[in-house]
């Protein structure tokens, strides 16, 4: 039975998903008009429907009913598509199986205001978070509320598409008022959250899968070692670590997801707060993420788990995985490395050794075209930039 993978854009997530499913013998079709890097993978299978993503977003139920599949599993790779799939009528499940939580659970995880309320209810450690609907809410806050704080979007993907950043640091009340004006003009909503100080290596991720019975059948931990941009960026270099090293974070994930009645794929981000010695949860992605294939190659294949669970098949639990394996995304890590060089915190030899010893999310000798395409595009961008500067 095939999988319909909903996603596109840069393509790292969809590329990882179709590669992982392909190695498991599952055919995956991508529902996206721009599949990015994934379009050049040996595992890529386009749907025989022009403008599929546009049609599906307007009327997902009608789109699915018109497809020439007797049955299929739905696997969304973005927050927006996760909500579209979760809101499908129950009748669609007879042909199109899903492993996802109810839409109300996803809404709690996606909306940062609702998420903060759920964390308060469960007692899971998290940064101080205040809901701010507009300038009146800012005026009611004391000046100290704007120290070491930032505006965090309630809808991360819409915010990133508009501003190309994950959040806005604020420097005092006047700066907060200015930023709130920009946010309101864009029709977006935010919370004011405490910024936890510390290096990139204080970030850890707990990834895994919860089956239809509420059992966490796989859990995987990784530590971020470099990120770009420095404040609100993406992981560019990481390493798999034992869950025992971050047991408090793992326990928090179990507590939160059990409280919500969560089912499906998840990736929870924490930051260790050196001020009080606690791991504090920042967010939970309820879908595959950029480095989902790295997790699978280490031994925790959440995509295949989700496939089996959607079909009502037994999900084989994973109790061990490879620890100490590194993963680097050179496209982002180059920016992180340049900054570390500038500050004298990384030598050329240490940088070279870290890259040579690590996997990459795009480079696969068994599937080389996505890497060749990405490299060619990078060279063209670099040459264009050099010629423009001349």
C-alpha cells in the first residue's frame, strides 16, 4: 500500500521520508508542486495529477476521493498539512489511513499560547511565556518583562514565510512596541517568551513515535552542537546521544504526550538552562522533521512505525540505537563555522574533522542526484554573488 507524502519547499523532510520508506519497500508519492531536492531522488514518485498541492489544499477530501488508489497512508510533512489531514472526516479513513492525533491535540502543540497553557497544566519546565494580543498587553507589562525576551510566533510557518526568521529578540519596551507593530501589520500573533541563555550545545531533541494504544514504541535523543543563525536558527551539526544522558527531558516528553493523548511522530526540542539545571521544553513538532532520515539510519525509523500503525499492524518497539553518530548539513553549517572561526572557537582542523566524520542529510551514494543538484545550485549562487560584488 502506498504512502501519500504531503510537503515540498526545500525538500529535506520529504527527501528523508521517501528515502526511509523506499528502503523499507514502501512506495511514496509526493503531493507537492515544488518537491525541491526530493524530486531528483531515485525514490521520487509524482502523482498523476497536475497542480496536486493546490487542488488538495482547496478540497482535500475531494482530492483524495478522485485518486486512483484503493487505499493509501497519509503522511504530512508540515504543520499546515498535518492539520489538513487531522481535520479530514472520519469516512475518509476507510480508504486513506492516518496515524495522527486528533486535530485538537495538534492545535495545542502548534499554537504556542495553547502549548504554554498545557505545559503549565502538566508542570513540565519551560521558559516563561506571556500571551500578548497587542500594544495594550505590552503596556500592562513591567519593564523587566522585556529583558532577555523575544517574540515567538503562535504560527511558526506563517511567521517564517513573512519574516524569514523564527522570532524577534526585543531590546526594551520601545523595541517591543516597534516589533509588535510589524507583527500586527502582517496579521500574525505571537507570545512574549523568555530567552534561555547558553550555547547551541545546550539544545537537545527527543524524537520518537507513539502508537494508537498510547505506547511510545521508539525514542531517540540527539544533541545540537552547531546552529545557524546563532539565536533562532536550525541545527547544522548534531550527534546522537543516549536517552539516559537526558532522562529528565525524556520523562517530560512522556508526561506531556500522555496528558494530551498524543499519537504519531514527534520531535521535541529542549534547552538546558544552566541557571537552574533543568531541561526546558521549547516546542514539539508533530510530524517528520529535517533529519528524520538520520534518526532512521541510527536505528529509530519513525516513518515505517507510522506506516504500520496507520494500517493497524503491530509496531515493533525499538529499545536501542547507534549513539555517537554525527550529522552535518553543510549548507547551514558553513555559516555557523564562519562565525566560530571569527571568534576563535573553532580551528580549521576541527571543522574539517567534524565534516569528514559526519553523515549528511542530502549526500547519499545510493541516491546521488539530490546532492549533485544542491551542490550545483550552491556553486551558482556563490559565483553570482562574487560577480555582483566585482
